[in-house]
């Protein structure tokens, strides 16, 4: 009974419309707000922002090197 209801086309379309409305009303505005809060932080405290960005990039660099070393060890 429940499987037939969930497999109906009307329910799938209704769920799709609800997901699209949720994305448009909540997720996208929240992402925009977080982006501009981060941009404002970078403008107000540029040295701390550069330190955070540098730490992130340094971590990405070390992760890439560690992955190459891990692949080399796994290949032995």
C-alpha cells in the first residue's frame, strides 16, 4: 500500500516541488548570507583571513603529498 503511494507520479512531483521550494526559500538565501558574512570578515580582518586561507591551502598541499606517498606505499 505505502510502496504504491510512494511510487505514484503525483507524489514524486509533489516531493520535487517541495524540494525546489525548500532550496529556493531556505538553502540558497542561507548560502548567499554565509558568503557575504565571510566576505565581510575578510574585509574587516584581512590578516586573520589570509592566515586562515593560507592554512587551508597548506593543508590541501600536504594532503595531496600524503595521498601520493600513500599511493606509492600501496603500490609496493
